[in-house]
C-alpha cells in the first residue's frame, strides 16, 4: 500500500510507530552489549585482583619450595564460588602446588601475564619473583557461568523494556494521531455538511482554538461568510432586475 493512499492519521501513526520501533531496536542492540562489556571488564579485573593477592600470599611457599604452604593457599579458592582451578608453577613449569589441576589441562602454560577469557573460563596469570630470587607463575581459573546467566537476564530484561517502549510508542502514536486529526476531521465534516446544504453547520466550527486548526476554522468561516454575502448580493441584484 502506497503512503499517498493512507489517511493523515494513518501516516502520523506509522511515522511515530517507526520512530519508537527504531529506538526500541537501538536499545535492544546497545544496552545488552554495553552491560556485557562492563560485566566482562569487572570479571577480568576481579580475577586479576584475586590472582595478585594469592600470588603475594604464595610467594614464600615458592621461595622456600614449601608445597604444603602453597597447597593451603590454593585450597582457599574453594571459598570463591566461581573459582575452577589454581596452579602454582616453578620456573621450569612444574607444579609446586595445585587445586583442581584437571580443570587446567587445556590451559596453555605460556600465556602472557594478565586476565583473559578462554572458552567458558577466565584465566588469570601472575608472574612471581620472590625476594630470594626464585621465579614462578600463578595460574587461576574462574567460571563464566554466572556472567552468562547475568547476560541472559540482561537480554531478557532489555527485550521486555524494548517491547514496552514499542507498545508505549504505538499507544502514543494512536493517541497523538487522534488528538491532532480530530479538529481537522471536524472542519472537514462541517465543510461536507455545508456542501450538502446545511448552512447552519458553520456554527459548529470551533473558533476559540489558538492553534493551526483554529486558524483554519477561522479562515474557513470567513470564506463562507464572504460566499454568503456574495450570494445574497447576487440574489438581490437578480431580484431588482425583475
């Protein structure tokens, strides 16, 4: 259907609905991505913070080769729900202590220092240099299951908000269309009735409005008044000739 075949109200409703639909789609595309990026940044920062604290705590164990002390510190990861594994490695890459080492079998040992997302986990690496001159590496893993659940929740929330925005937009479009077109429709109906011979319909024009519709009604009323005056003048001249 071409736009020129639509009524003014239908065009206005369509325009407003499209604007709200575009805003809803933008919100749905932008907000979850923005929230995911912030959540990932927070998760990576938190993982690196825990890794640095634990690296500082396990430094003496690495310095003296105390596997029991290192194991005790790594097992403290059990109190962190999202923690999946921990490895305290000597300089040659062999483990001095470990916690859930089977979860780290697929993790490359040559990762650069820092935190990164690998598959469904966040892996944090901290290089350790002890006061005694020993070197080692601490590798920690954290599950992304909580982050994925939050992402799904954010996506559902965004979809709900987008649907509400679009629904409100439709209601606003219909309400705005009705509000703006009603005065024009009233003037049109008065004009149709006058064209059918109901000259008293002119009295139904709302001349008290101070907007464009009021100006249109006033101009239409003045035009009708001139037409009636000219008609009366023509009729009087015709009667005089008889």
